[in-house]
């Protein structure tokens, strides 16, 4: 599993799709990080790459309510 923390959401998803993984992202409101920056990943860097990877991505602004993740399947 590559280290995706601090990478842009788009670059992280592209990297994972190239490796054959599906991606589920969850917005996390952070005033100190640029919107679209990967804050955390599961599994951690260096672990085996699973079929589905979970990313927490920085989102600026006021929480909209709800916590639904976005599913970005491999193509």
C-alpha cells in the first residue's frame, strides 16, 4: 500500500485505480488543510493492498450533516 497522506484526492484515487483497488472516500472537515487533501488512509502505508481502500479527505467549510462516503470503483 503506498503512502497517500497529503496527496491530492484525485492523485490518490488515480494511483489506487492503477493498482486495481476500489476507493471509498469520506469528507472530514479540517480548517488547517487544503480541500481535497488526503488526511488518512486505511490500510496504512506499507501494508498489503486490499480490494477496497478507505481515504479521509479534507473538506473546508461547515459540515453538511450526514457522513456518507463516496465510492470510487476501479475501472
